[in-house]
């Protein structure tokens, strides 16, 4: 959505929620988690380009520019 609107997550039970991210042509996406769709209640990695297993910060309104990354691009051989 290019940050135009929050996309709802699906409840899976036991406090777990999921969302399927479809990688676009670039195979590179960035995201944050907005609680209840509110941009001032953000879960974020605390820095730009956070990867999996990164510490989670929030919920707060300090997440501007702090996004997780899903990188599906292939690494080129050295």
C-alpha cells in the first residue's frame, strides 16, 4: 500500500496474528506493525532495515524510518 493505509492482520488464536506479504517486482519490502491501525502505536526494530530476530521497540510513536525488511533478492556471487 506504500504506507497509505494499515493492512489488517488475521488472528490465529493464542494472541498470534499473521499477515501474508507478497513481494513485488523488486522482491524487497519494508514494514512496521501498527497496533489497531494507529500510526502512533507502532512496533518497530528501533532502526532502519531491521531483520528477523531484531529487538522489538514500542508500541510508541518513535518508529519513523524504523522498519523491518523482507529481502527476497538473490545475493550475487563474489
